[in-house]
């Protein structure tokens, strides 16, 4: 049996794509009644904590994008631009001196100073914080504040992706206060919107930051997020006008939205990618040959066609949306479909007739569909993959505990290959859920981040891609195409490859 796009639509059935036109979208007025001061967003999942130093879930990062800000941002050409830092200089490859923007205040009314910046990054580096992103700041030796507006970072070695690291959501600036703030349960940032209220699994309201530093921003008075895990309900809500904006994942839903009166569908290929990951410390996937065998058996383009209707591109460890950092997937080992070779590797490893379980979070229908196609394709080499479908909170808990044989998810690449690879594939790195360890990969990843020369880094990362693809800690599938359905009276919401939700501060409703 070969699962194709039509089969997946049948499997999904009414449950995932039915247009539940009469479904309730929660408390409050509809988007059509809300007027121009409010944008109502249908959100697929509740945040899993708010702390920038700890979050890994997209459902949390979506809030951080508009409530918090970073020192640096990147434009569509991949060039660093001022954000909370109005300028910076680097007299050598080890010292970065930032001058902070004047007139920036936190939501509690406190002026942002250099002490807040120092506190933010000292906190990430502090082992007591247990930040998921601490390894990204390992090259930072010291952070010193000089007056209110000058911050100096001293590095222990050159760090090529330093500015890209400072632009990431986990680098959001938080306030230093006399009384500790529980950043997991609340948000106090400098962003265009501030947290007004949150009712778990129902609704979160953000309101305008009245002292925001950027003139005439934000445009709206309020963002209201209604938690609607079911994609059919989100689609129905945007079609009826109960919400202004929502995300979609299932291409069937996307097609349906595109034919709906008053609805506009936006799509953007992102720097995220889908993957089927292995637990490299759990038998039989502690054997590289077994992982290689399964990688050889998977037709990635067939997954793109069946699950995503041909949207997106097959990817290696570095996504093609990062431009020339990536190399053609045809040059990567274990990418050409070779079922005979896969079967031979399994036989040599003593794993013919292998059975294992794939952990899948049901919040994302495409995860389930990817797992179904993988399950189907592996039957060709006598491998049985059993799907273990769980709700999203359980998936996150087990992912963090490394309690799985394999899993399907997506990963973020940010705007630099170091962000894509180091946290996930360096030995004992903070989000290395694969528990993967490879001396050559570690050596190359160290080399890639300890020089600022782009040509040298590019050559290094292309070697890293080959090494990771050969070791196969994951089956890298394809880039993630993000889909958004909006009412046609929404303007200014502009998805980008790496940053989307930040544009909500420029979004309006007519």
C-alpha cells in the first residue's frame, strides 16, 4: 500500500477538516462586532509558559514576539538591524559594545537600562535558571553595564552567530526588579502589547503598551487570542467572522479557506522544518546503521506530495530557505531512496522485522500525517512503526524527558545555521532531544561558531550537513510552509520566513 494525498484526506475524515460552521469560539463579541480597535486571533494552542529563557514551544513564542523585544532584529535579506539597541560596535572579534535606545519602558512603567540587559543574559547563563538555550551563550564570558545605555559583551572566543543569537526569542529583554518576577506565569516586556489577562485554555488578552517607544505603534488597542485547538473550529470561526486571523496546517483546510467569501489565505515558506527524530540512546536507534536504514527507506518528496500537496521543499539539516548556507539534498548521504540497501543494513544489524513507536502530538495534523506516510513506507522494508498519538502537553512532557523511541515534530532554524544545528545536535546541548553525540559533528559545530568569516563558516556547515545526514539522528523531511487565514479587512499582517508575529504591531482592521 502507498499512502497518497487522497488517502490522507480520507483518513482525516470529518474530524480534522470538517467545517463546523456552528462551533462556539468562546467568550466576548465576534470579530465583526469588535470594531477597528481589536484583532481577534484563533490560536491553536495555549502557551506552555512565558519565560523567554525556558520556552521551546511555538505556542509560547507567538506571545513573546509581541510582548518582548530583543537587542537586534534581522531584515528579509538576513542583515542585522537595530531594535532595543540603536547601535553597536565590535572593535575586535571578542568585544561587542551596544548603545541602547532611549525612551524605552517596560510594561510596569520602569525605564529599560543596561542593568536589565545584563540581568537578562546573566540569568540565561545561570545554571540555576536551567535555560533551554544556555549553550547558545557559552562563548559569552562577561556582560558589563556602563551607565544606563551601554552594555559590553566580552566573548571567550570569536562567535560568528552572536548577533543572530541576540535576535532570537529566548534573548528577549526582561526587567531586573527588587522582587522576583515569575516569568513562567506572567510577561513584563517592552513590546508593543502587554499582558492584560489570561484564562487558561480559553482566552488571552493583550492590550496596547501606551508608552511604546516607536511612534504611532501599535495600531490596535487590543489583541484577543481565543484558544481553538481544533483546526475545523478555527477555520469555521474565520469564515463566519468570529475571528479575524488564524493559522492553518492541513492543506485541505487551506484549500477550503481559499474559496471562502471574505477570507484571504497567506502562505510563507519558513526556516522551520519537519523531521522524524530518533532517540539515539535507546535501542535499536543507538545503532547508526539502523537509523541509516530507515533514512534510506523514506521517500521525502512523496511525503511532501501526500501531506503538503507539494508545498515546501525537501530539506537537509540546513533548510534551503537559509539560502546558500544549505547545499542541495541530492549531495547528502542516505537521501536517495534505496529499500534494498535499507533492508541489507537492517539484516546486518540484526533488526529485520523491527517494531518501534512514533510519538506524535495530535495538535498538529501534519505531524500525524507525516507519521502515517512514514509508517506506510517502512512496511516496504519489513519495519512496523506504531503511532502513539498524545495531546500536546503530554508530547512536550515526554519530549523533554526523552521518553520516546522516535517522534515527529518541527524544528526552528532562525536566521543562522548555528541556531539550527548547535542546540539540537551538539553533544549534551540544551535541546538535543535526540541525545545524539558525534565527535566530528561537535568539532565542526565548534569551528562554525568560532569564526566570523562567512565563507569559512559556509564551507564548515556544508561539511556538518554531510556528517549529520550520514549519522541520521533524524529523518529531515521538508521545510514548513505556514498558512494564515484572515478576514479581508485585516491589513499589515505580513508573514516572513523567520519572523511573523512581530508584524502584529503594524496590523490593523478596517
